[in-house]
C-alpha cells in the first residue's frame, strides 16, 4: 500500500514541534509496512510573494512548497489555485516514488483541497481526517464551498474524537468516524526513574496559550498546595514571554517555590517527563483529539482533563478524571481527589498503561488505518 499524506501543517527545522505527531504517525505506518510520502503546502498571504520552489526533505519522503493563498477565502478560486500549485509537486513526487494508491488529507485547509487536486491528477481515491475544531465553525463563503465540495467526494472521513465526529457529521451532512490518535512507541517503552521522594507531582505541558488555561491550572494548584505542602507542579512549554506571565501568577499566589517552569521542552524529553509525574493536567477550553492525554497514559501517568471533545474521548475512568471546562474549583478538587485515589491504589501505572496500549498503540492505529485505506482503494 502506497499512501500520500497531505497535512495542513507539518514540522519544519525552525518549528519542529508544529505537527510533530503527523511525522510520528507517518513513521508508524512505514514501520507497519506501508510506503508513506508527504506533500505539504506552507500557505502565506497572497500579497507576500510568489510561490516558492518544490523543496524535498533530506530523505526525499517529504515535499513542501511555500505558496500564497487568497485572502481569507473571500473570493472564489481556492481549489483552482491549489490545483495549480499541486502540479509540480505531483510531478516531482511521482518521478521519485511513483504513483500512490490513496491520498490522505489532514484538516481541510489547505490539506483537503491539495488532496483533491492530487487525487484528481492521478485518478485515485482520497479522504480526510479533521483535527481542527475551528474548521467546523467556518462562515459561509467561497472557501467553505470549495471545502464542502471536496468533502463530498472523499472516500473516508475521520476525526480525532467522538464529539468532533458528531459535529463534523452535522456540519457537512456526511458521516465521520472517530479514530483515536496514536502515540509514539517511545511513550509505551519509557520507564519511570523517579523514586519515592514524598512529593506528589502534577505536570502541565503545552505552548501555554490561553486556550490551554495555564494560569487557571496554577490557581487550582495553589488551592491544593495550601492543603498539601508535598505537592509540586511542573509546567513545560511556552515562549519566554508566556512563561514569565504564568510565573507571575504563581508568585502572586505564593507558590513559586512549588512550581517549576521548564520553558520549551524537546520532543525526545517528553516521555520521561510524563513517566516521572504522578498526574498530568490539561484544563483546555477546547481540545479536539487530546493526543497528549494518550501520551501520558502510555507512560502510566493518569490525567485530569476538562470536558472538551478530546478530554472526554481520551480520559476514561481507568485513566483519569474529567472536570467541567473553566471550573477552577472543580479542577482543584479533582487534584485533591487524585492524590487520595493514588494513595488508595487507584490509577496504578501498569493499569493505566495497559488501557492506553489497547486503544492508542502504533499497532492499533496502523491496523485500523490500513483497513480504511484498503476500503477506499479496493486493494
């Protein structure tokens, strides 16, 4: 099976974490015996220059091209323009790798429009996985019309959570299936190194954007720390500016000595960081798939999540707790409850890890994805 992915964003040397999970998932499929290539457009404003050249990765598996797109899709022409941009990419890819059997877009803009253009070029089937909740909030207009036409021609339609699948089905009037995002084997294989030190360590990992609610997480932790001085909070990720802003909240609340800020964390260090925490916390206002929950669970660490699509999909009674969105008091109570539950023997690492392995291992993902591709292509 030869599959070509068309992600709407993909890691670069300058931004290695931007879509790193796409690169990891593609590698999982390769490890399972599929041939997987990637073609990605890097869109910029229509007024910021001409299309760039086709740029291959060092191993030739990834082709990308910087391209201008129509301003906010307010005039017709998105599909035709992206079809024009796709031609040299398709030619370069086929010259090196041959013709794929199926194209898989990830999110609708520009990935799905690119996938449709590539599929039309080769006369092959295509489908989409939607990752962005914002894609289901688009206003009517030429861009949404182009996207809807492309969706109507897909042979498979996926999202990353059941809640998002329901909303996508309602939005487009076509059935969508939820496929859990897998985790890298590194999370399944890492072992905990931290011994018994008398502390209870909560971990928050994100870019510290407001959607992830890091300030609220610190406020909830402050309530917990006043009751239990042995608690600690580790905050990973974020720009220097955002780290400083969240650090100030910890200072004002008087818990600076109990909160550690790591700043940006290299991807390869995340599994060990999660394995050595006692509980992972992500209190987002919006979370589509929540792969970070599965990553934590794969290391044996339970989660506390807000009741987003991703949170309610990924966190089960075996792997953690779910609290209402933006209810800081409920988050604080859940953190206290987690301490008590773990002391009572609940959420032991082996059980949490086993629950994750059955749902989100690379093997489970590759097996289901191969079934979907075979169904679309007839191979």
